[in-house]
């Protein structure tokens, strides 16, 4: 996992994989006969549905025939829209239940897996998120085709069960997960004959052998996306090349650092013309770039330049190419929509991006030296301002740097009022505007005021309560906020909870926020997905009061260093970490010893 990848950091894991096996086993054990009967009952219920009369009746037929409503519902794909139409009447609720093919669970502890699957018997795609962004949900369903998991414990047994149980399984996406090895991946490769996507991103994988790729059968021709950049072990290059040559529809390819530069040319030769997204981990050592390719030993053919012009996504976040080399790369990548890169690109490189990549929508700049042990790179606010001015489609920014100004933030807000996600991480805490030495309240306030569609915001640097006052009422669309080392008093938290009507997820670290704002806005917490607070000023007594006042919330106190049980601690004890989330499943039963559920 990348050092410094989150400005707020991650707590130690406190997941347990037990429920994975329970629920995968439960639903994979359905016999073909029971599955057939289940599908028959689904069809029968659909036949009984009417048009969903406005009187809220169940099965009341309207002027629109059932299949007409089915057709209309097929165009409603967003979860939030599906949730809304399911509340119109009982008939629409049943139609949504029987026709919904995918669900997203933002907090695996908040939903009972049995209840979710009973409600949606036709599930084919499931997305799960685990611990808070800064900790098991298990399900299986006989029609499952895709599974996406983030921040979860996944074992080889889970992967083997998936591979054996779901004959039409097509997509596995694991992001920031751990607990599995290449043995589990081999089971997926060998048994999932219709696999289209295998995406592994920032996982902690026990890489025992590079030969797991050989488990893909010779008949495997359906791959659209293959991402193995997070694996650390060797890759069987001959097997990889044969796999690529027989998958003509491959669009995304992300390789790890074990793929040597001299073999990259042949790999790209074998890649189909459909390839639009590339991450090449072999670009780890800086090498000169010619107009025809990369490296001095075996320059890539002109086809590589053509590949760059077709690319819509380029991930160089693990490649230590220097700014001059990166400039040559991005100057050919004129159709990029997504660019992930290290800060070694520097301001000059970002100015080249602004000049060449007019379709860029997502920019992420990661730190090459998060702990400040190497000489500083020439990356400042100038590069980000240039991209904001030169890339009219830019909507999402993640930017690690060491200095910022209010004027630069105001310019970014003025240039790109269409920003939807803006995450700025100044590497040192409580750093002011380095020109005026003033807090960055005005700059971040300008971003909130100008970007009316802003849904995700991460702030850093020196911030006072004035910034939180600016948020109050202005951030109407904000759904996720991450705050570290900011604010002066409890008022900051009050402004956030009372002034952001759509806030779903709030992460706070090392801020002077305490009991009063938390208890005064307890009702707001019931409308949110979760609140994470660490190293703040919340007392155990306030946590106990909140748990009594809001029984629908799960209030978890996490104490990894303090000995003993919170039952014996006084109410004025400051809690180390606090995790609050709305739940339909009640308190979870797999919490480790250092997690106390009040």
C-alpha cells in the first residue's frame, strides 16, 4: 500500500473474514432445483405486478402494462434513483426488489447480508466497502456475476468458493484488501471461464508464484481488464504474452514492476488495438525517452506512440520517471481522461499536461517521498493552477504538495467551478499560505463557494473556524469531507453537521472537536453513513450518551493502547478513536478486543 496515500491515515484492521464463508456457503449451496423454483417464483411475482397505482396499493394494475414498467425500470441504474422509486408504492417496491441486479454497500457492518439477499433475489453485481476510510460482510447469491470489495479481509478460501460457486462470474475488483494470496487468484483464473475483469489495486497479496497466470485456460478470450500492478513477485512473461495475444478485447492493462522494460515492447505489440488504459510498473528506473519509445536498449516502435494517442487512462503512480521524460509521454497522450502520476512530474510537467491533455477529467499526483527524506521536488501550486486553467473538463483532483496559497486556491475555483472532487494534502500539518502566512480559510472557502456541485472535499493546512463557517450552508451537495489538523473549537464540527444537508461520510483527525457539537447534532448522524474521529476531544461520557439517545446508531470506541475495559473508565476519559455508523443489522459480533460497542 502506498505510503501517504491518505491524508488522514488508516487505523489498524479490525475485520474478521468469518461471515464471508458463512454467507458464500449459504447461498452457493442452493441446489439447481431450488434455484429454478426461486426464479419461477420471481417470474410469477412479476406477472402479478400492476402499474404501481398511486394509491400505494399492492398489485393494483394501472394504465401501463407490467412489461412497460419493467422496460422503464431498466433505464434506472443509479442506486439513489432506485431507492427513490422503491418508496413510491408497494408495487414499485416489489418491482424494484425483483429487478434490481446490483447493490452497493458502503459500510459492510451496517447491513445484514441475509436481509439484503432476501430483498433482492436477482443480484448479479455486488460492491462492498469495509472499514472506515481511515475496518464482514459476506454474501453469495446464485446469479452473482461481479464482486467489488474495498478495505476488506479476503481469504483464499473466499476466492476459491467464489470460483466454484458462480458459473457466470465475470468480474472481481479488489481494492486495498488483504488476507489472500496468488493461490486464490489461481482458483479464480482456472474456474471463472467467463472472466472479463480482474482488477487488483493496492492490495496486500502474498505473492507465492508468478505462475498463477498459467491457470487461465487456453479458451480464455473474454478479458477486458487485467490489473496486477500491486503484486510484488515475478511474472511469467511468456504466459502473460500468450494470455494477451488471445484476448482481442482487452482495454485496460496494468503490470507490476517485475515486467522488465526490454519486454514491454513485445507486450505492447501483442496488445490489441482496443487497449486504452495502461500502467507499466517497469518504468521504475528513469530512462531516456526517444520520439519512438522508451529506453535506450530496445526503443519501442512507432506503434507505441500511437498507443499513447489512443490512451484515455495512464497510471504512472509507481513509476519514478523524471519530469523531462514524463513531459514527452504526456505530450503524445492527447486523449487522456485520467492521469495518475508521482510529484516527480513537477510544475513543468503539469504545464505540459495543461497544454496537451484537453480532455483530462481526473488528476492524481502522489508523493514520491512522503516522509521528506529526499531533496524536495519542484512541485508547487503553480502546476495545479495551470492544469485547472488548461483542462476544461477537469472534475476530480487529488494533489499532494508541500505548499499552497489562498490566491492559487481561488484561481483553481474560478477556473474550474465544475469540480466534483477536490482533495488537497499539504504534507506538513497546519501550514499557512506561504506567501501571506495567513490561514487557508479564504482559499478553501472560495472552492466551496464556487464549486456548487462539489461532492467530495479533503482539506489540509492551517484552517480556523472561519473555513467551517464558510462551509455552513454553502456546501449543499457535499457528501464526503475529510479534515485533519484543522479548526479552533467545537464550532467547526457544528457548522459541518448542521450546514451540509447531503453529508454522508465525515472523517476527522487531530481536531479540537468535542462533546457538545456531537450531541447537539445527533439527529444528523442518523442520516449519514458514518463518522470517524481520531485524536479529537470527545469523551467516553458523550459516547455513552449518544448511544443511549440514538439506538439506531452503532457507536464504537477503539482503544488500542489503553489497558482495561471502558466499563471501568470515568466519563471524562478522552477516547482514542470513535466510529459511528447507522445500522440496520444491530451491533456486529466480530469486533476484536480493542473495539468496544456501546
